């Protein structure tokens, strides 16, 4: 049986930063990784570009992004918050740029450059990396982890850090193993949901515009006919429903909304219903005698939306525009401002960016990430009941909690 000071289960972003921190303090550290390579999910972050944090300066606004559980992060952020993360990566050679929504990306190299820089730091401090070693069980006695059993060997340590990730993107190795280990140590796992995930609709017509990315639209959320939320930004139609940034952000809340849930898409949010009617009338007057209804639609919506809008409209696609009545114009504009979709659940963990739910925060010390149940067990990253919107907020959880878990004796 091999012995280490600190043993980290999981070689993703939280595990890597925990290893770097612990080893930089002079501890003998090992990472146990089930895959052949480290950071497989990190490589997918931001579609390979790796939006690794956010430049929001107001820490209260930053924390609010995580909802009610966000207050758990105040202590961790005070020790290794967004500014400290940017400073850390700059010092290890990662230049970065700020983009829309205060998103921070590597200036070049994307996710690969982030992963390589982290691995280089692990090598610098002598971290042992044990690959192809799926953990089978934690052996716990009297609220203390004695050792772990892998497929290949057994390991013991003074301190164990669970940084196994959640259940999202299981093809990268995030198959929820850490929740089982946490339960073996006596921890409660809150209900798990896919988050930052596409949403299914009852309607099949979204496939008519599959792949169409809409910018600067507003998506209203209706629960039993009453508006309860909305988002402005980008969305996309898919073969099974809708996706894109504003949809995926809303997906994290869908499990909480019990009732008849609908989306209302406003394709022209900057124009009132009346102003849009006048615009349509000008188009009709301008091209009267030269266009049919399908041509009018083409001048008002993206090309990939043409079939879908024609399908949803009651106006024949080949009707000459000069014969379109005021009532038909009113209904057409109403459609552009209010395309209704009935929500039919979330896509699964295979398509989710993160997991909602995890190790109950009531059972973890926010100042140290130490278990309140098992005296030498710590948690970091997605395994915790913490998740945020897209924009660098979820990786920030990994960096902050990993750093704190690696800091404590």
C-alpha cells in the first residue's frame, strides 16, 4: 500500500489546482485519475476555448450568479477569487483576453494551453500522477478515511480530496463515482439534475430550423400562463427543441418550475408590436407586385428560420403581399413577437455542461472544504452542490474550492 500526505481523486480542474496548491506547501501529493489522460472535460470547456473565469469585479454580483447556495463560496473567494485566478494563470504563462459578458479566455491555445500549464505546475512541484486507476471504494473507520481501493492497488494518506466532478459529459469520465464515495463516508447527496443543457419541446417543428442561431432575441418563461422569467441573448433551434446560451442558463431552473411551462420567443425584442407592423407595411408597399409572402418573411428573419415561420403562419407562402390584409399582418407580427413552445423536459447528462446538486453544503466547512462528518476528507469542484451560469462561473468554483481544499492541513 502506497502512502502520501495528500491524495486527490480526480484529475480535472479542481483536482489539479488542489494538487498544485498542496504540493507548493511542501506536501507529498498524488492524483488518482481513472482515465489515461488528465482534464478530459476541461478540454471541452467553452467548445475548446476554455472560458476559465469571469471579470465581474463586484464579488456580491459574482456570488449572486450561483443562487441561494452561492453564499457558501464567500470564504473560498476571499482566499482564491476571480482576480487571484487571473493572476495565477498570468504568472504561469497564460495571457488572456476579456470578451462579451466579461468572459475570460486564454489569448491563444484555448483549453489545451490551460491544461498543459496546470500539468507543468504539477511536474514542477513533484506531484505523482497515477493514471488508469478507477477508484472502487473508500474505506472509512470511525469517521476517518483509512485508505482507498483502486482497480490496481490500494493507497492511504493523511488527507483525501474528492474532486471527481459530477455526472455531466460522462464520456469524459464524469460518471458520478464521487457521489458514491461521499455516501460511503456518510454524506448526503442532494437530487442530481443536468444543468446548462438543451431543452426539449413537445413540438416537433423546431427541427425545421435546426442549427439556426438567433442573436439578440428575448425568451420569456411562462408558468401556467404567467411570466416568471426571461433572458436576452443567443439561442438555437435543434432537432428536439432549443439550445444556446440563454436556453442553457434557464435549464438550471427548469426542475424548480412545477406546472405548465412554456417559452415565448420574441424575435424582434427591440421593436414594439406597433412599430413592427409599420415596418412590415413599408416592406409590402415597397415590394408590392414583386414579392410573395415567403419573400416578405425572408426579408425579416434569418434564412434558416424561413421554413419554420412559414409553417407556423396561417398565410399561404405564395400569397402576393399586396393581398395580405391588416388582420393577417397583425397576426404575422404577433407570431414574430410570440413564438410559443411547450417545454418537455431537459436533455440528459450526456449533453449537460455541469451537474446541479451534489454533496450537501450543510455537511462541508466552507472555510476549508473539509467534511463535517469525516475528519480527513475534503471536497472540491462539481461534486459539491454548487453550479452557476455559463460565463466562467463553474470553472471558478473548481479553482476556488480546489485551492482551499489543497491549502488546509
